[in-house]
């Protein structure tokens, strides 16, 4: 059945949105075009590793820094994460169990920059079959959504700690995230209360927002194969308390909110429509055209459903 993600994937074929570039991720088939930068349906196997075949492994070391980089040509506001699985090649990707080792807020703010994070020292060794997975959810269509989801995978080997161990709670993908826009933070709200959605970090550290905490998903059990049905929401980040418009009860975005979505100097329109919902147009070609397509998304979705 066609659904709203069909429309998003169609848009992605024309306009790049974002992808991991370092470490080098799995490559798309020759006929995939720009799809590697486009959103994927978070309810399908494409949300694991885009259904791309394994490639040469990248060596990482527990306790050492790993250089990472991503690009977001369409500068959508949203958060990104790294997960890893130790399940080998004999386990189908749809059955592999993953755990989170890194999380960062507002990933567009550091796009196309070389960053590092410390690979958890708790990781054991892995000679083959391990996968590092980058995930990004974009919130530029809030408050009504849909949330857009992106992913890339890197095949890795791990030089681990002699006392390394795997965390008890691990998660099958898809199913680790909610798809409901109401479960995500709204960058256009009067007071931006930012939080991470999804499983908690498996080990302490690698949280880019000092003071942010993440709780276990409320329905996650100690069974390593279980998936959460309601997602964790971490405490306030460094953005907590930042305000948008001063008009009480208004959902109209401020110029600061619009800049967060479009990028500084790329805001063409920042207002509310007749229904009181955000009406934001960016001067960036990819973002602007995507926004124009979103205006008619309801018609397209109704046509294809």
C-alpha cells in the first residue's frame, strides 16, 4: 500500500537530504542515484541498513577516538545517533539486536565537520560481522509531521577490551523508535523542550548535551530481543528554556526557529498560515522545493492511499 513515505522517497530522488560520510558507509546499488541521502520508511527493512550489501570493514578500537562526519544538504533540525550490533553474518539483519553508543542534538549544526567520539571502552572484540549504524531523525515538518528518518551502515571490526561485555538491553530494528510526531520535540514550540527519542545509551558517556539524561524505554524488558513500544525522552538539553514567539499559545515560529530549520540567512518566509500552523519557506533550493511539495503532500497521500 502506498503511504506518506512514498511521497518522501519521491522527493528524496530529486533533493539530497543527509547521510553519513565518515567512516565510509555501505554503497548503494548503481541505480540508486541520490536515494542514499533520502529518508526511508522506518517500518521497513530499509531502516536497518537501506538493504545495502556489506562492504570492506573499518577497524575501530574500544576506548579510542573515532572520526565521524555527516552531511545535511537540506539542513533539517533533528538529532542523530550511532548504534552497533555484534550479531554475525549468520543472523538476518531483521533479527539483529542493536544498542546505542552515541547521541547528538541538532546534527545540522555540525554537518560536514570532522568530529570524534570515544568508542566505549566496554566493547568486546569483534573479528567480523559487526555493523556500526548512523541514524538521524528530522523534525522540520513538526508539529504535525511526518518525522523523516535517515540511516547508513558501516561494516566494522572491533579491537575490544579484555573485560568487554555486551549490554543486556539490545533492540531489533525497525521497532526501536516511535513514528508518531507527538512523541518528538517541536522546534517551533513557544518553549523548546528538547529531548532524545529512542533507547538509552548502552554505556555512560557520548552524550553531547551536558546534563541530559536518558531513561530506559518504559516497556523495555531485560530480554535482549525485546523492543520498546513507548520511547524514552531524555531531560532538558542545553537548549531548554530558549523561547520562540512571546505570544501565549501561539505556534508561530520565531526567526530563530526558522533559522534552525533553514539555516542562518536562508529564511524566505517565517509566519503562520490561516490555521495557525507554521508556514516556513527556505531560500535553499532543496529545502524550498521540499517545502512546496509538502504543501500538496496531503493531496498526494490521499491519491495514493
